[in-house]
């Protein structure tokens, strides 16, 4: 089988953009995966059925998973915009990853690390889940929402205070990454929809699972939300990416979720050619700390190993942005 070619990375401004919750647009990676499940007759409103499908999906060959997450199974796929692009062969990427990204633990070590965590307990009380609960409560049945201001300054400041963040210089949702990334993640997971100048709760795949919901429903919602929130931060859009170094940050997260985390200091004694990239990955991880997905102890970044269940799909989604 021919090797999968990668799309070239689009230019990214070295200023982080706040992701926007989209009313319409091309399907996201999560839309494509869930859409494929629906096309195969999976009842995605049933947490057990959705979990079984995701287990099936994660065990498919890499190239098949990429085809599904890219939406190549859709009848309406239009690849004409890529017809004249230069593509990068996988061979060109061998040995291209700088040492600061760390070395992910081997499968046995990761499995042992994952076994130390109660997945249900994590997703019930995870920081991102608690903040999602607060956002959805604040929105209520509906809340004004505009392209320029999002939820508006007052609502955004209120949420940032609840999150424990500073509220200086916040005039719109797009000035507050912890709110804008989470709102985009909730919309990407089908838990929010935007139309007619309002944002409101939705159940495009399944309704939101509150803390008192059955553990399997909260766990399923947690997997979806963490995947779509990471996707909202890392994936390219027409305006560029919110993250400064999307594919490399996604790769770094594999080490961050490992037993020892990832040591990434602010400065190094002998900077090398990858120093600007290293700084960008560190800046991305600091944002993910603010969002509530990553934790930090000094210069060591860590995250729950349960995220390893969603990271492979996220990594595939952004791996086409690796530079040649």
C-alpha cells in the first residue's frame, strides 16, 4: 500500500489565536469519526456502544484511522483544494523530532502507569469537566453570542473568576484562552450550538453528562470533551492554529502523560537550533495548563495518563501539519 502523504503545514502567526465556536463549516476530526460510527449503524447515544466503537477504531491500522478522521469516507469530500499542493512523504520525517520533546515510555510502562488511575474518578472531577459544568450552567437555556465578543466581557470575566484566573484586560471571550478553548471544545463535541446570535446547550451526539450522571456517561463525555478541546486548540483552521506548534505540542503530550512527565525549563544553558520551537511548545503547554488539561510542577509538565486514550486520534488529526 502506498505511504500516506502529509499535507504541508500552513503558516502560523507567532501569536496565539483564540479558537472560535463555529456555527457551520467543514466537519472536524471528531465529527468525521462520530459520523463514520453513525454511518456504520452505531448508536452513539449509548455510552457502551460508543466505547466499543472507539476501541474498534483505535485498533484499526494507522492509515485506515487517518482516512476515517480525515473524512475520506464521506461522499461529499472535496480534495480539489489540495490538488496542486506539495506533499511530504513519511520518509522525510524520520529523525526530525528534536530531543526536547522527550521519549514516550514504552507500552508496558504506559499500561502500568494507566493502571494506577481510576478513569471514572478522573473524568467525574477533572478540572476541565468541572469548568465545562460551570460554562453550561452560566449559558443556561441560551446566552447571547457574537463573532466579535463571544459570550461577552461580563460573562467571560465571571467564568475566569470561577476558574481562578486573573481577569485583567478581558473585554471578550477571545481575550480569555481558558474560556474560548473550552467553549470551542464543547461546541466541537456537540454539547453547544451557535445560531441566531445565541449559544445554547445541544445534544448532537449525546447530552452533557453532569457529575451525578451514571459514571459511564460522565466518562464518555469526558473522553469526547478532552479530545475536542485539545482539537480546538491544536487543529488548523482558515485563520491558522490557536497553538504555536500544533504537531510538536501533540507529540510532547504523549510524554507529558507518561510516568515522569516532560521537563521543559524556561531557559537552557546551551540553546540549539530548535530553541524557538522549544519555546513555542512550552508556551502551548502553559496555555493547556491554564485551560485545565495539563499540570505543572516547576518546569515539569504532567497530565493524567487517561488522556492517552484520546491522544492518538488528536495526534493523527494534527500530524499532517508537520513541517518538511
